[in-house]
C-alpha cells in the first residue's frame, strides 16, 4: 500500500521511476535516482532536421582553378667559353636569288657543343645574302649555299669565343668579336646568340649586320667610320663596338 502511494506520488510529480526500483524499496530508490524530468516544449530546442534541398555551407576560400595558365620564365641563353673544335655541317642548299655578278659558293658549320641548329643558321645567312638590300643588290656578287666543303670556296663558321680566337688568329678577337680570315667567315656564337649593345634586343637585325659585315670583308671591303651624327651607319662600320653617333643599320643598300 505504501509503495503504491509512493509510486503514484512520483508519477504525479511528472517523474518516471526506473524498473529497478521495487515496491517498498525506498533504499533502492535513493541509490538509483534514474529519473528523467519532463521538459516543456516551449523552452526546448527543436530537433534539427535536414531538408533534402538544403545546401551545405560554402567556404569563403576560393580554390585556384587547376587550369590557370602560369607564365613561363624566358630560357636563359648560355654560350660555352670554348668548344671541341668539331662541327655540324648544314645540309641545306639555297640557290642564288639572281644571275648577275660573280658567284660565291659557301657552306656553314656550327661547333658541336652549341645549342644552334646548323640548318636553321645556314638558312638565315643565305636569306640575308639573297636579300636585295645585301651585297647582291649591286649586281656584282651573288651567293649560293652548298652542303659540302668540297663545293665551297668560302666557309662560314658559328663557334664558341675560344674557337673564334683560334680560327681568327693572328687577328685579335679576344673572345668578343667575329672575323673574316682568308677563306673563313668566323661568327662568334656569343654575338650570334646575344647580339650587341648597339642593337639592344634587336637580335634579328644584328645578325643581318654581322653577316653583311663579315662577308663584306671577304669581297674586299675594310672598316670605315661614321660619316656623321644621326646618319645611317655604313655596313663596314664596326657596329658591334658602337655606333659613334650613327644610327644602326644592318644592310649594305639603304632603304
């Protein structure tokens, strides 16, 4: 009777006795107060529900797209100080652009340790010499690129500074400039690849000047001075060393 009254009183208070509490066992009730209070729905936080259409929170950090292009660093040109003295001969053949004037056949060789294509360089040289603004424009000379040394009267080399000094001796090139020495046109790879201060970044026109200048020596022309400040530099001015007040000019015939 007493246990029934106690149980009824507990239920009246809104408390649920655990099944472990036996009728009349007040001691067990004191030792096992496993009761859960009834919580008012007005103050309870609702159980969160996830809507099927709900979106997860987005991060404030924006990831860099994987396909974003990156700027490539310019390849640094390195010219070895010296080389083995062996050469890769160009296999290209280019006919002269005209029938007028004395025919000069030449071949092209590039030293083996240089990052320069012999065929590409040979086509550049032949293209310069076949231009109307070059020596052939006078009608006195014409040039033919051949692929064998036995067919050529003139041999053009692109070589390291050390080999330039050797092939140009006794001329003093000091690893810096190019030369014509007998039946050799010796183009210093340092100049071919890096140009000269007088031409700045204009490597194309510097190479045109270099070819016209050195081939000019072979057909009999020597060095000249700048004729006057502001004038076009003569092709036989040593433009690699400076312009002396003239304006750079890579061609024999002025436009």
